[in-house]
C-alpha cells in the first residue's frame, strides 16, 4: 500500500540549491508577495519561512527532474491539480535578456 508522505532528500547539489533560490525569487520574491508582506506587516522571520518552504519544494522538484523520476512528478501534479484554486486563465510568462 502506498501512502502520501513528505520526505527530505539527503543528497546535496549546490547547483540545484542555487537554482532553487533563484527560482524562488523569480516566482514571487519581488512581485505581489513583496507588496502583501508590507500590507499585512508580515515580519522578516515569517517571510523567511515562506521563502525556505518554496525553495525546498522547488529544489525537490528539480531533483526529481534531474533523476528523471517522471512518475513522482506526475503524482505531485495530479495531487495538486485542484479545481477550486485561486488561479484561472494561466498565461505563461517569462522574463530575461532579449536582443534588440
């Protein structure tokens, strides 16, 4: 019988850690979450918890991707593909350097 459980990956990968930190900042570090922290007086320690949680999750996904564990990635996608979410009309968005 399979059960859903949270595990911590013991393997360290400095490149994954670096990318996870960067992606955490890219995803919401300087967007609406920054404004919400000021609006609702979210202190630095709570913000650090949010950032750490996100970076840990991103790093976990990156490790699964690098190990080509598509089944686990699919399991996560299926579990969290909830209809009653606060998102609709997803518009893929990126930013970065472009040639002019």
